[in-house]
């Protein structure tokens, strides 16, 4: 078999990368061709993505492939969810997309819920209530009468937009569209009633491609600029979490996963969305996946809290590497203080160490002082929150899992993997770390007939990448710790 070389662009909320995938006789190899920061830019009160810079970096990735003499069979782009750009009638982009953590969105979800009714929104979308869902972002822009809203003609999400820059073609994509909380999975289209009630023009919302659909090729101007041919572009599972779940090296149909990066996304893959009162009350989501699957999961704040702590200490002149922080955490006393990582206080960028301390004060706990104590508190709390959400996933889906697959960059944190296993009392299977990029590649290969289906792709992933197994350590402290965590956070 000839080798198939393809490229995955995987954009996370803090960095992006171009990953070359090579498939030789069913064996996958990856190589990072290009890595770049994705730093949001604050302008006045607003927080933006530097979308043109991201597009520039995508072109750099294409050039690096070219300079290595690689003949690309196709490319695909995935990114974080919910964010978008609006196009004018001449196809130009109306301003820099906003960051979903922008304070413009504060309080909007509550107003929209009040206006339309939470039950109405959930029954039509099956999507969890998160204050930054696209539905609330667009409502905020409408309330504020932003100029972009007045001249908009088309709505594209981040990967749609970058794909459009490359190909000149405007399509939306299913996995990412589902995260807007404006898409109806039962009707398999944008929810017209919801759009109408929100006074959002139907005409903005375009054709929704299934992951794995051909979505054009590099347009002539791009070919010329980069000195490349008409490389085919696919709509992959463009929501990074959807791609990450494609890459879970599961053997059985019923499995639980934790996609671990800036966010922690924990849940299971199902064939039909679970849109019930219980799901709504537990605030679970049913995000669209590859091959008409759904991700029944909950967002957990994840390593964001630690990254923001690091940023704050750096601002104060103290630079710690991630491994240094983890080592300090390990040396700090166990089970001393807990937070609910999903408390609203931790969502916005800012002075995270103070917010952790404030949380501890307001819950009458000892206050952690040094970085080691703070990181210990965050990591233990994350591990316990994983257990909590895993148990809810079991309850809601009527399954029981004998372990947890962990994928994403977070698995480099060995302590977190081990503590997660301790907290859930079950094995953790960690790998691959480049989950989203590998899922992106896999969907392109399935579309090209290189893999028969997602299960053949998952088998190849299992055989191509190492998986580290963590078994729960003996001792009951984790069980007692969990009880403390539940009562302090009020989750009991
Ligand atoms: C993870 C992620 C997550 C979304 C959030 C906005 O990168 O896509 O699934 O909820 O970013």
C-alpha cells in the first residue's frame, strides 16, 4: 500500500499545531510539523481571538509540509467549540471573533433562559447550559446592537471560517454546530423556532456538513501564494472534543472517556441523544459526533485553573513550569482543602490563586497559601470531580464502566492520571496525548476509504500509540476524601 500523508490542524484555546499523519499498512505515525501559541488579545474591555494570525499559522503549517517534500492527500481543521465569525455580503469577515470568556456574555444566559424557558431550549437542542454557548453570545451581540450583527449575512464557526479562508466555500459542520445550542439533533437542522424567538435570521446559518464530508480544495489564490496544488480539504469532526473522542482507543461499544486539556470533558459516546428532564437537571450535554453519535458529557473546568494560576504567579515575577508545580503539589499535605472546579468564580481569566483562597474562606476551610498547597487543592478537586461526573454518566446512560480512557495533553500530568484512578477506584487508560489531532486524521482516512469505519480506526490508534495504565493505589483515604469533597462543595 502506498503511504497516505495528510495534515491535521488542531487549534486549542492556548496553542495550535499542524500534525502530519502517515498511514502505512494500517499503522499510524504522527509528526508535529508546526506548533504556535494562540494568545487571546484584550482590546479595551473586549477579549478577541487573533483569527488572522491563526490563519497565517495554518499557512505556515502547509508550507512546512511543502518544504519537507510531502505530497498531501488532504487536510482538516478542528478547534475549540462555540466561537464564531460573521461575514458581510461581500464575504469579508466582520471583526475579530470574540473569546468565549469575554465578560460581554456575563448574565446573558440567565436572561435568555428566563425569556424562552430552559425546558424549551434543552428539549430542542439537548445541550448543557454554559454561559458562553453561541446562543448566548449571539444574544449578547444582539442586545448590544454590535455593528457586526447589523451587517452580517453568514455565520461561520472558527474551523468553518479558517476552512473558508482556504477554500472560498462556506459550510457549517455538524459536531461544532451542535455546541451552539441552536441546532436540533432530532430534526437534524438548525432549530428554526429557536432562531426566530431570538430574532436571528435563518439565512445566516448555512448547510451543515457531516464530519468526513469533502469541503472543497485550496482555492487558486492560496495555491498560488503557497506554491501548492489543489489540496482537498475535509470537514472533519471540527469540534476538538469530537475529534478527541474519535481517537479514544476503546474496544467495546460502551466506554467512558475524559478528554483532558484546557477543559476536562468527561462522558460517554451514545447513538441517540438523551434529552430528558433528568439530563437537563444534571446539566448534561449531547454534542454531535462522528457518524451520528453523540457525546453525553459534562464540561469540567480542567487545567485552565492551573494555567491561570501560573499566569498570575508569572505576572508577580514567579515563573514555575508545570512539572515544578505538580512536584510542589505532591509534597503538600493531602485532603486539606477542596474547591468545586466548576464554580462560576473560576470561569473568567484573572487572579486564580486569590479566587481559590476566597472559595476556601467562604466555605470555612483552611486557606491554602503557597503554590504547592493551591495546586494540590485544585488537582485533588479535579480528580474528585471526575469521579462525580463519571458516576452521573453511569446513572444517566444506564451503563457501568470498568475504567476510564484519558486522552489529550493533560495525560502528561502523571500525578493527575494516578489521582484520577485513585479517586474513581478503577483503572485509567491514558493515551493518546494528541487525541484531537489523531481523531482529525482518522476521520479524513475513513472518508478516503483507508479505514472501513470508526472501529477500524480506533483499533489502528490502539495499535499505533502507547497507552499507560494506572491502577488505583491501595488505601481508603481517597474514599474518605471524596466524602469530604462532596460535603464541602455541596455536591452531596
Ligand atoms: C475544548 C472545548 C470544549 C468546549 C470549550 C469551549 O477545547 O472545545 O469542548 O466546551 O472548548
